[in-house]
C-alpha cells in the first residue's frame, strides 16, 4: 500500500502565515498516520514562484525575481520542520526539473490539439492569480481580496476546457468520492454542469515564468505551471528515480476552498488531455476564521505561526489546528484558544494524567508496572474503538473526528483515576490486586494514547512512551489493549506541558 499527499504550493510574495501552517499540519497528520499503518508514504509541499504578484513584489524591492525567490524561499522551506512536519520533498517551481517537466506536459496538451491562440480581454485579480467575470465580483471587487481586478487585453494561448465538460461529468459520476467533503463536490458539479469556458494558459506581458515550448515569447500562466508540480516532483525528487508509477495513482490533494476550481476542474481536464490519470482524491478544507474573516496577508489579519510555536510549542499548535474547527468546515477560531487547549487539554487531561500515573507506579510499586490485562475490561473496548474507527475517520480526512475519538480515551482514563482512587486502594493491603489492575490499565491506556496521538503530537508522544518505560514504536497494530511491555524503570514524569503565563502585551 502507498499513500501520496500534497499541500498546495504556496505563493512566496510574503512570509508564511497560520493558514499555510494549517494545511501543512493537516497533511503531515495524514502522512504520519499512513506511515503508522505500514504504508510507503510520500508527502510533498513547496512554493509557487512564478506568479505575477511574486514578480511585482520583487520589483517593488528592487530585486530580480529569481534573486527575490531565492531569498524568501528559505522562510518557506523552514516552516515544515518548525511545525514538526516531515516532508519527503520541498519543490520550487524555479527548480530546473520542474521547468523541464512543465514544458513537456504543456507540449503534450498542445500536440493533442487542445491549445489554440486567441485574444483575451477581461478582468484579472492578481491576488487570486485568476481571471474574473463581472458576476464573480462584489461591488466591483474580488470578494476574497477586496481589491478591484485589473483589465488585461493580450494575445494568449487557450486550453480547450469546454471540450472536457462531458468527460468531467462522467468522471464525477463514476467517482462519487473524488472530491470531499460532498458539499464541495456538489459545488464543482454544479459549476461544470453550467458550462465551461476555455481558459488562458499563457501570459504575453510578463517575462517571469516558464517559456512555452512552441512559443518562447510567452510564459506559462501560473496555474498551468503550478498545478503540474504534483506530477513533476515525482520525476526528480529522488535523483535517478521516477516515482510516478509508484505514487501518482495514490495521490490525494489537500487545499483550502479558494483554489477548488483550479484543482477539481482545470487540473483533471489538463491531465486527461496530457494522457495522465486524474488524482485519487481531492479534499477541500475550510478556513480558520479570525474575527469571521479568512486569515490572509491581503486582509491584514495574518498570524505568524512561528511566533505561536515560540510561545506554545509546535505540538500545541498542531493540536489546536486539529481541534479548533471541524476539519473540512469553515469555523471561527481565536488564537487565545491555543492557550486554553494547552492548559485544559494538553496540560491537565494528558500531561497531568501521565504525571499522576508514573508517580503512583513509582511510589506504590517501586517503578515496576504491575498486573496484566483484564478480560472484559471497559478499556479494551475503548481501545478497540480507537484502533478501528480512527482508521475510518482519517481515511475520510476527518482529522478532527479522529482526535476527538482518541481524546475520549484520554478523558476516560482521567475519570478512571478519580473513580478508582488508587491512593485509597494503596492504603489497604487486601486490595493490592485491584491497585495493580488500576495502575496497569492507566499505563496501558496512556501507551495506546501516545501511539494514537503520534500523528498529532510527534514531539510529545515519544516522551510518554519513554516515561512509561515502553519501546518508542508507533506501529498502528500496537493500538491494542494488553500490549504493555514489562518494566521496572518508571519514575515520576516531569510535566509534559508546563504551566506558564502568557503576557498580555
């Protein structure tokens, strides 16, 4: 089994913000989970460097476009590691391997008869890097960027998207899970059913980009360049290897809703024209809204994820992103909610549970985990639910539902401590066996919780297993009751998430 997941490649006209971190974290959670299942996994992210707005920012700073992107791409390359995200490749659209592949890809479309030359006259939103019709504007402005689009009139090459309307509708009918969530798929199908217009795949008035192979005087339109990265990366990510056959059939694209149309309509049509299969699935997540506005640089409400990491740590940010809003839906979230989840759930529910459990094992059993699994234990059923249904949740991209399910187990263990009161059992020698069982179940429940949470908390999960004297292994088959390894080395664990005061300044 294989699993290939992508984020969009991000524009480098500014530094990363929380919206970019949100998608990258979600993709890493999925990639890590599929690695736990023993699948060969490939996780791709990167940057889109050939956009008009990138070229303009470079000009405004008195830099050449290549010089500018070489400087700022480092800030983007460093984002995944700071988020505890393990990517397999970071692509730049200025990579020579990508540029060569794009030219080959577009030549295939051209040779297939799906490209023609015409004059384009219309409105263009530089923020969206997309042409707009009058009915897509609100009071003459782009609804996403609150800016008036520019009028562009130039001779371009067009892709015959209209010729693929029926083929796309057939694809959608054959693949009811092609786009998720379903309400987004309905939007796509409705748009295509309403009729498709051919779109420009080149720009004549901009020198920054990949020259067309049949007309070096024009460069590829940014979307005809950027979308191809998902394929091109597989041809040069590992020197001397072509990974297309292995991974392309298993690709899942992950993105926010503002680029839905390009990925769910333009991209499949271009792939069909070029002779490639379409993606396995496309998942459209919602926006994290601050003050009910999408997080974006152009709206001036962007939040620097690195500042949040410096304050709370990457795992706390990852956990908040997964829990703050139901993944796939828009939802309002407040940055102050990170502090609340840090203290209430990570600090109290999980961290305090580990501290109490290890302290009691050290105090009452000299660091040795006593007892063994009990037949018919309620804990066994909860762990079985996590084992089976977290798989189902994450196969459906339900990142929030999966962590909620795992947290049900964590909360059960906290209630179990309160109900069983091991400190009281420890006072009565006749209840030694009961105490052994309670301590065993607490340790085993924490072990399972750590393994199940590793995809979300990759820095914290190993600390839990180490504190319990367990092997640091995260295979999903270990999410099973009664797999606790014997140990005599448990000591009271320090706090996983120490309390701190956040400055009001």
